[in-house]
């Protein structure tokens, strides 16, 4: 239904239906905990209140998504 898009450090973040996340077309596997926060195996032991915050942390902290690979 609803799709949210944002460009962050040259990467296109797409959130579809507030549950599917992709960064530059690469799907990011996320789960939602009982407390409502989101988490991913890319950033173990951390939770984020929104998928957008999680996506931005993936871009900033996961080597596959460093700023040198961005499309900017």
C-alpha cells in the first residue's frame, strides 16, 4: 500500500507497507519485536523504533553499504 522513499548518503531507501525494506534495490531482512522495535542480522543486538532509522544505520555501519559505494 504505502511506500516511503528517501535518499540517504546517495543510497535509495525504500520501505513498502512499513514492513519491507530495501537499500539500493537490495532487500534487507528485518523483524519486528514484541516491543514494536525493528532489528536485523546486519546490526546484531540493536533495535530501532522505525525502519528508516534502521536503514540509515545499515548504510552508516555495514561495509556492504559504505558511502564510497553510494550513487551520489
